[in-house]
C-alpha cells in the first residue's frame, strides 16, 4: 500500500511519503478536469470542494478510522485549491498585480518569519491553511509576477538546487536519521553538540539529495520521457 502511494491509516515507509500520496491524488483530480467536459467536471469538482470546506469548518467529521474520506476531503486539499487560485490570479491579473509584486513578496516572507518565530519561541500553534498556506499563495503570485516582469538572472547553482529540491525533500529524513545513529554508535555525539551538529547534518542531507538527483532522479526522468512519454503520447498528440 505504501509503495503504491495508496491512502492508508498507517504511516508510509518513508515518513514524507504522505506528500506523494496527495500528489497522486491531485493528478487524478487534474485528469478528471481534463478528461471530462466542463459541464461535467465543474459540478463534480464543486461538490468535492463544498464537502472539503464542510470538513475544514468541522461541520463534517469522518472520524480517524475513515482515512480514505479524510484524504479525499481532507484540509490539505485546500492548499491545492489555493495553489490553483494563485496560478489563476497570476495569469489573469498579472498586469494589475505587477506594480505590487515586491510588496506582496515582502509581506508574505515577513509573515513567514513572524509565524516561524511564534511557533519556535512562543509555542503557538496555527491552523496551516489560514496562515502558512495563504502566505505561500502570496509568494507564488508575487514570485510569478517578478519572474514575468523582471526576468531575473538566477545563478545555475540555485537552479540546480531547485531541480534537486524534491530529491532533497524525500531523502533528507532517512539521511539525517541514519547519520545520527551512526554518530551515536561510533560515540562521536560529544563532538557534534550545539549549533554545528544540526547544521552539518542538514548540509550533508542536502549534498546527499543532490547526489540522489544527479544519479537517480534525473537519469530516470530522462529515460522515462524518451521511452514512454515521447514514444507513446507525443505522436498521438501530434497526429490529432
């Protein structure tokens, strides 16, 4: 179940694998929107969003055991909706928000810093949809406007980190866990206390993620694109 990214009640083998479960689910929603005609997909997706909002407002409660319903109509789906809304605003109203792009970008980042400080030092908990997700949407809108208007030249190093970001995200947890256990077994923990231990482990996890991307993710993506996507789907699309 975990390897197939099927929603389940237990935690996945890879602790961050739950994000992949939602990604597959979102791909299914996109497929429905593309496959069905608007007169069919709009009422269906609207009903889905309505039930999701009822669940978010705690009007509906499916219980902890109904993991499938909690995935289909879970609060996390609203982040997906906010992402779609941010994309729509960035495309539809780009000319209007261009003059405020840096203001929006600054507000969103300042908001993240304030929230992070409150969570870290104030032991304050926030509903992520109302706070972090909304700010993330503002960052997407502002960043898109900055990219379209200013076309900043980004160093290759940062572009590479962006390409490798998902590999870093997926692999960082097992790398840090394994490294910590090795240091403990080797009785080296006393040399890695304080601030430098987390910093070194984080840097090591990023390096491992970049290596994983270069040796596995990127070659696999290129192979699948050439041997499956281009051979099976592009000829049909060009013929139509």
